[in-house]
């Protein structure tokens, strides 16, 4: 299993806002005892701090995300 595939099902926090169809942002995921940043694509724009769920891997450290949980959180906690 690649690291991108193992990201599917994880929750994370948007650290660079996504722009929906206009382009990706970045998501911070806790994995493997640390944190990893991935390019994050979403159908709708998501602001920095949004809690998201990874539902698909695009490979090359790129994932599809959707909003998850109660909204915005501090990405560094």
C-alpha cells in the first residue's frame, strides 16, 4: 500500500484553502507517528482550518477531501 492510499479514511485539517474547481489547497494529516502535508482537492472551496476527511487518493501526494466534523480547527494542534 502506498502512503497516498493509506491516507484514505484519515481526517485532517486544511492548511492552505482549497479553491474547488479552481485548484487544490493543502491538508495536514497525522500519520506514521508524525504529520504529512498533501495537496488537497475538493468539490467546493474550503477555508484554512476546515476539518476534512480523505476519501480518494490521486497519487503523487494528492488526495480528494470533503468537509468533516464541526468546521474549523487550529491546524497546528
